[in-house]
C-alpha cells in the first residue's frame, strides 16, 4: 500500500476490548487501547516520503501482524459515477497505456461496490502494485491522473477507487449532512429514514399514497429485494452454496438434456412425448443476516455508508471526483448538494479543507431534454462550486465530450487537466491549470463585454486536444463559436464574439439592440474559446437567476415582405 506522508497517518483495527496494541515502523511507535467495541486507532506521526518499502508491525497480547512493502507518499481518493469508474481498458489508446503501466511506486485499491443502509466499519478490497494487469481494470482517469502526479512530484502515489456508475450525489452524502439542512432533510434525509424503518418490507405498497410515501416505499422495496448475506460477498461464505449448485447442475443437467433429446425425437416421429423428469429442489442460498443492498446508487447516503465510511479515516492528500450525469434533472438543487457533500467529506475525514478536484461534465446531447438545458444547469452548478467550496479546482471537459456518447473515450486529456489542477492546488506548482472562467460582464451600448479569470497569457480561438481530434476531426475556425446574446425578452440568438483584450470578449448581434445577458456553450451550443495554454473556457451564463424551466423558445420568424428592389443585397450579418 501507500500511506500518506507528512500527516497524522492513522492505522486502525480490532482487538479484544481493553487490549493494548502497539504499532511500530522504524523509530516511530504508537500505542492504543481497544475500546469497549474492540476498535483501536494509532496515529503514526512524521512518516517521511519513501519509495523504498518499509515494514509496519501491529502487536497485541498474543498476535503480531506485519505489513510489508509499504510505501509513503500521497494518497488520492478517486470517486464519482461511471465516467470515473470506466477502466483503462476502455480508453482510445488503451493498449499503449496498459503496456506501459508497470509502475511499482503506484499502488491501487478498488473499494468493493457495496451500498449499505448504515455506515460500515470495513470493506472488501486489497492493495495491488500497479502493473498492466491491475491497471487495466482500474479507473482510467484515476490511473492516468496518478501517473502524472507520480512523474511530476516523484513520490509514491496511492489511488483508492470508490465509484459507482449511475450514482446520485446524495447517495455519497452522509445522513447527518442531509438531515442538517432543511431542504435536503425534507426531500432526501427524512424519506430515507422512512424507507429504512420499513426494511425488510413484507407487505405490498398501498394505493393512494403521496409522492413522498411512494418514494419511501419504492426505496424500501429496492433495499429489501436486494438483501445480501454479509458472508456471501465479504468472506466467501457462499462457497458451500455455490458448490451445492454446481453438484445440482451436474446431476440435473444430463437428465434434462436426455429428456429434451427424447422429446425432440418423439415429436419428429409423431410419438407421445416422455414425461419431464422430476429434478431435486435447487439448493437454498444463505439466509439474510443483515440488510445490505447491492444497488443503492440512487438512494440517499447508501454509497457513503458502504464505500466511504469504511475508508475513513485513511489519511489522504485529496479527492478527485467525476459525477453529475445522473443528477442532470436537479441542476438548481445540485448547487447546494454538491458543496454540501464536499463539506461533509472534509468534516468526516477530519483533515481540514483538503484539495478537492472535480471534472465539469463533458459535452453531451441528452436525449431526455431536447434543449439540453438541464445538462447545462449541472455544468453551471459545478462552476458555482468553485466559489461555494474553498480549496477546490475544476477540470473543464466540455470540448472533450462525445455528443452521442455519455462516456467519452478521451480520458487522457481529462486526467491531464485534473492533474494540472492538482499540481496547482495541492502541490503549489506554478502551472497553467484552468481555462477561462467567467468573472463579470458590462453592457456597453448594443454590446456586452465579458471578462474572464484564468485567461493565462491571453485568450484565443482553439481546438480540442489531439486525442479527441483523432476521434472527431475538426478544423480550426476563424470565428468565435458558442456565444449567444439576448435582450430583456430572454430570447437568445447566435452572437458575434471578438477577443478584445487579454481577458475579455465583446459579444453582440444585430438582432439585439439592447442586450441584457450572454451565454456561452449553453444547451446544445458548443464553443471554441481557449486560453493560450490550450485550456478551454467553462460554459456559463450571465443570467444565473433565470428560472430553469422558464427559458422561452425563440419566436417563430414571420416571413419578410417582398423587397421593393428584388436585386438588393441582404443586410450585413443576416
């Protein structure tokens, strides 16, 4: 494994209540006494960076455990939904990356997918040295990010992969955090508490229920229907059942196959079909011992309980996060939920405001939202999180998206942008780490001047990175794309945009004489504004208070009257 350097590095476990446990590595020693539940924890203070393996001994009254091949460096928790979960084997240059993944100073740990209705103390998983075999199934973004940090900082890197495709941000948030805020308490926390009270649910759901009660019952049904036996998944306790099933198939399958052949022959010859053989009952699977659901991805707090709580308080350098696709219908609420989750994790870890780096959603055309407004609202909520949550950074991926595939293959450049953000935020390196971020706007007559932060050495019209262009060839445009402008009617029209300074763009349209708002890369419009470091601008809008569902469609154009002079040229810009 890799332990976090230069921190209070906790080592914990279980022993007999009251037992004294000693943890030792080199000259560093710590002692603890197991509490009434048998839990103990020792903080190893002052572990220094080490690419040379060290040993740690954990000793009790009658047993000593030796942890060998331990490196000391930086540990990153890699989490989110499917775009973080997608393995290295999926990416566009997978073969080359996998073949080069012999990296003994990178260690990988995948947290076994196990949502739970209560916080868990332990999880399944094991540390593995990074090799082509172990890397190919690990998070592509996680591995590629770790590789860059390993190369740039020359320290061992530990990557903890805890992700779940299709998951909601509320599933990754503790119940205490959801209950601490009135809106999330009402919409999420209290409903989860109600569902938990029904588990295991045995009766049918009654009719004529309120929407809240329907949700409570549906969550309870899902959890109840997916109980698993603790030993079945954690300790291979289902092995006897699997062996019994194997024996049942060995006995039953030949009998069934023979009967099927005899039946087909009888039918072909016009004879009476033989009776189907009586097979012995199938073995009974292990009984449910405690409620744990296999699939709690869209139920509040269940992924936090099963996939984050057991990792606490493993010391980390920071978090990288890629999620939001499944929350695309609650963009306004996400403005609150996402920063709360970040604050919740920091409180639970007890390490202060550690670096938290997230990916803004990549460009995509959502089939369940014809305007794609909801997708843009999540991107906007993520942008707002930069101001709402301290010590955060965002990697823009709008230009790397595949508009027809929610899982873009170019994870290389996304991981690179995440690594640049980490270099800036976590390692204080003076590197370009962000593209232009909207700062302010000013109406100047019939134009609007937009000012940006993180313009670097200046703005430019750019192109997506090479890896993306290999999949989707695109030519460099001479015109700025992606800007829209509107008057007070909030009917947005395509706009002309001109870079007029190192950090500003002037936007206008001859269709809007008195402009009030500008949008960029909003809905199904995609722009090409970059800084000189080839990092793209984040999508944004200046009218952030416009209600999400009140955006008016553009008016239907009325036919123009026939011109007096049929040979006249059209108006400029029309």
